C-alpha cells in the first residue's frame, strides 16, 4: 500500500528503511524510475508560449497544476524549470505510464 495518492509521482515507489548509527530507523523513498518518454501514449503537443508557467501549463493541459511532473516525464525533462525555459518549443502531452491509448491508438 502506498502512502501517496494515485496522482502523485511517488505513488507506488517503495518505502525503505535504514538503521542509523544511533539505532534509529529512518524511512526513505527508494528512487523513482522515470519512464522513457516513448513508452508513454501521446495525446497531443502544444508550443510553449513566452508567458507559460509550469503550474498554469499543467492546469491548462492536464486539468491539475500539481501534475506538472507528467509533462516533465513526457518531454524527458529532469529539472521542471527546463520545460518552460525555451518559448516556442513543442510540449508533448502524454497519458501516465501504464495507461494505453492516446492519439495513435
């Protein structure tokens, strides 16, 4: 069972434990595997406008500003600010990993 909701980028990421030198147990998240963009079903593309912000772009394209990480995954962007650094670049929109379909289904 995950401590994160299904809409979180950390949903399904295992929690691990580490025993500190003082004997305390420290819980942490294992590394999140970022899916290759080509494995995500595309649903569209839109050019980045000069005044686009990450949160408003996610709200407009995905209906939720906290889903910006899905845009990053779909565009192979590690640093979220890199997604909005080049006006005019195409921003790919894709379904979350594991959801089949999209424009080419």
